[in-house]
C-alpha cells in the first residue's frame, strides 16, 4: 500500500502479485488488486492469467469472477468469455 500511496504502481503491483504467489488460494491478495487494475496497463494480462487460475482453484469465490470481468472490461473486451 505504501508504494501505491507514493504513486509507484509497478512496485505496488509487484508486492500484491508476490502475495498472491505465496498464497494463491487466498482472496486477500487478489482483492487488493482491484484498486490497481485501472492503472496496471500492459500488466493486466499477467493479472488476468492469475485471476483465471484463482477462479479454477476457488470457483465459489466471487472475487476471481468479479476482478476478471473488470480486467476484461478495462481492456475493452466486452465479448470475452470469463
């Protein structure tokens, strides 16, 4: 969060993605990414890949479904199959 507060989005993304790598089945690492999605730019592809994997591991969690849909909408893909 400190990186995000100082405007260093890339370092903030790195930190949150490391968290999601340490515990890939936990929602918190992914939920925190919501704030950064709009500013993730080309890194959204990496986030999208992780969210798809998270959804397979934990299909009952709305976090993966919601954030993946947000990623796709931010990329302008309104026809994608989530």
